[in-house]
């Protein structure tokens, strides 16, 4: 496999994404994530980008409040540290155009908030969260993500 171009997945490739997600989640040694996945909730409002053929990384985003929200970025660790996550995130930011891009992530995991900060994202204060973002945070809390580790909301504005 040598094709690392970011692209829209073929329908037949969607079945491979849960395996990529599981491999990526395994980097969180000893952590049991709540059941379910954004992949279970995909609809026409979501954008999915993949890298690799077959896919070894993917990103899911969708409209939220006045911008786009990155729901999930997963790269199989076997293909990590090659810029695939950066390429996926760059594609999503380009697709958002002038709209801001938000995401939620773990504050203290090196390949989470610190990595997003290097990609131009900054922590978004709670008073700037829109109704949609508040709903995302509440769903994460209900799923128990904050029990795994502290979470932050981050945003990147165009420009």
C-alpha cells in the first residue's frame, strides 16, 4: 500500500473504518471507550475523508453551529508519524472554507490537544461554545469520556 492521498471513500471502503478506529483507540492502553462510534451515526450531513487504499486513516466532520466540527480522526498506529493525520485534518479545514473548525479532545494526551495546537487550533473558552457544541460536550459527558481524562474544546479559525 503506497497511496496516501486524502480522498472521499468509496462505499465499499466504509466497512474498513471501524477496524482503523479500533487500532487507533488501542493507543490508549488500558482505556475502555464507551460503546458506539460516530461511524454509527453517519448521515448526509457528514463529510468523511480517508487516506490509504485500503484506508489506514479517516476523519469525520459535519456542520455544527456556525462552522464545521471534527468528530473523529483515526489513523492506524502502524502508519503513524507519517503525516497522515495532518493531511486528513488539513483536508477538513480546507473543506470548511471560511468557517471555523471545532473539535473536542483529551487535554493531556500528546497526540491530542498538543498535536491540534501545533495544527493551529486553540482552546475555546466555554462562554464561546454554541448550542451544538454544548450538546456534543453533554453527550461526551454522558458517555463518560471525562472519566478517562480531562477534555478541551478547540477551534481553528480561517486565515
